[in-house]
């Protein structure tokens, strides 16, 4: 802070030589003239003092017989006169200040933190739908409303915080790691009466019904779309007739056995990329969303890969500008057709089959029997067959409440249990 004040008021660096420089410095101290950065080189002293102090040196110099020479002028008073002569520089400085002020009113960078299940692309699409995007005015952003919309749209989000610093919007979210899509579906289904409907063909091998009326039995063949458990629960009168229906969300664990076809194909021939070592770079600049490319606007090689480097101009920690610069590196290659050996082909096709089995097991599917074979010809390897599996089935489908027709015709009051 002191250095900044010295810069504003201005100061000079002087060289003091002659008969008695030490007496010169003592007299400056007696007359409250501040000296700093004092250093001695042989018989000469160098020091700094304020402009006002410099104008008070004449009687001291005359009294001590020393010689004083200005070595350097520092500070704003010496800087500004030269600046006014450079009109183009001043104009550029004013334009830069105006650009800085104008761009500071907008959001030029959005960062998402804490997301794992929700990808950044999904979140950015959601923000765009809610009119939150890079280039929008800060004044149009309602942070509280944005936080509420995020929690409402994404069931995984248990906590969110949006923070606007400089020209950067930072959205921090916390996801519930224990909550999966199946649980979210159950939450949604629980809001209305529903039936439990089969998701595939098969034979029922076990069932445990917790809520609703079962419509199938163990050993029964079912088709996709069949109602397994209905959410219409009849309430009977003393004479055995139905008085009304109670509606619920059908809930049951039903396991079916069915045959799952498996088929994987692997071509014996594949294409291998061989890089030549030739590379070319193309640079580009983006200003307010408009892209300016330097050089030819096309790929330099017939066959090539590209790697892009992209950077956004940042003046301060959270002050981003609508200026993006970068380059794209193209690497040339040529394609060579090759053929797998028998050992390689068999290992690859077996690896694909292993991935299928592991994927089913991760989903809780139990494999009862495997009937798979591997065949080959001059062009490809084919793995085909069937897996007999047992897995849980049933998804909740909302139903419309249907009141028993006879009760309506008899004029009885029909109500729904809450």
C-alpha cells in the first residue's frame, strides 16, 4: 500500500556526491525529508525521495557543498505527461477498459462440479432449455430458481449450489450414490395406482406378492405385456359380491425363465492404422461465438486423425472473456488390411461372449443352461446359441380407476379407500 501511494505522488532517485554526503543525509532527517533505498557505491550515495522533498534540497546542497543529480523519475506525475502525447495508446486503453466493463456484465464460462451419474452434456442441455448459457446477461440469471429446477429435474441430486463469480457460473451438485433408476421409477409409480406388467415372454418359476391381486401362477406361460399383478383389489360384501375396489400400486417379486438368443460375429479381416509421422496444425480463434480459422479450412491429408487443443482467455481467476483460441493437430495415416490368426480370432470371440455373460450377471440374471457354439469360415467367426436364464420381471403401468359397474347400477354409494 505504501509503495502504491509513493507511485501516485511520484518520487525521484538521486545520486549524491561531494565533500560530505553523510552531513547531507543528516540535515534531510532534521528537516523531515524522508529518504529511502539508500545505498553506497564507492564515494557516491544513491537514494530516493519525494518530489516535494526534492524541491527542498537547495539550501541543504548549498550548505554541505554536495552535488545532487537525478538518476530516475518514477510515479504517476511523470508517467501521465508522456501518455497524453500518445493519443492512440490512450484510445486503445479506453477501448480496452470499455470492453472489459461490457464483457463483465455477461456469463462467459459455466463449470459443473460434483456430477457423476449426470453427464456434463445432459446438464448443459438442461441449462440451455432453462435459458442459461454462455453469453447471457448476469441480470437475467435467477440463481434460486435455477437451483430449484435442478433438484426438480434430476432425482439423483440431493443438494445443489449455484455461484456467480466474475464472468464464471459454477454449479455444484451432490448426487445420492445409493439411489438408482429402478428406485426412482418406483417413486414415480408410487404416486398412482398401477398394475405389474410382464416385460418378456417366459414361464413363471417363483413369485412373492406384497401388494395387489396376482393374475398368474407358478408354472404358467406368460407373454410380454400380460398383467401379472393387478392394482384393483376387490372388497367383498357379506354375501360374497364385490362392494367396491381398493386401488394400490402393485408390488411383487416375480421370476420367469426364458430362452435368450445369443449371436456375435467377428470378421477375420480388420483395418490397421499405420501413422506416417507427418503432422500439420491449424489454428483458430473464436470471438463471441464466431470462429476464425487460419489457413485452409479443410483436412490436410486424405486419411488422418485430429487432436484439438482449446483454451479460453482468462484475465483474472474467475474473469473469463468471450475469446477462445486453440489449434487442431492432424496426423496422417494409411490403412492396412490384416487378418486375425485362428488363436486371435477365437480369443476375441470368446472375450465378447464373456462380456455378455458378465453383463447379464451384473443385472441379476441367473444363467441356468448354456447352449452356445462357435463356427468359422473364410470370412468370419460366428458365435451363436441360446442361454436359458431366470430373471425378475414386471414393470408398473398406471391404471385408470374402474368402479364396479353393478354397484353403480344398484345405486349404492361407491367410494375409494385412501
